[in-house]
């Protein structure tokens, strides 16, 4: 239904976290961690979700080490890695990842 225009001269600028206001958050809210876990679990499985947490923690540790060596300040929210690890360790299987999707009669085979 929508028209699609190709305009090679157009320029776009991505300004991160503007719509969510994440840059002003003092701590990441629990729903952010819930959403992250849901995405990885639903699309890649529980093992992948666990590895994603581990990779983020290891990467964050390396980033903090680099910041110490270069004198820069890390830009992560206060307590982010502690909250990420705590959320991963206390994770329960959410209803979103355990329930089967509802059946859709309009698309089911009626043979």
C-alpha cells in the first residue's frame, strides 16, 4: 500500500537511544533485561542466550580493563554488569518462551 521512493541524495542520521531515553537512565530497568533474554531465547535458544550474556560480561571486562589502561571512563550504566549477571542467574523460563503460539484457524490445513 505505501509508495516507496528512492532518493540517492537523502542523508539519514541515527541518534542512538533518543526514542527510549536510555542515555539518561541511571540503572537499566528490569524489563530491559527481560526483553533482551526473551529476544535471544526466542530467536536462538537458551544456550545461545546464556552465551550472549557470557560474551557481554567478558567483553565488558575487557572494555573496563582497556579504560583503566588508557585513563578513559566506561560509559556503561552504573551496576549494568552486576545487574546483567544477577538477571541471568535468577532467570526463570518465562511464559513467552514456554508457551506454543496460538493456533490460527484461517491458515491451518483442513484436509
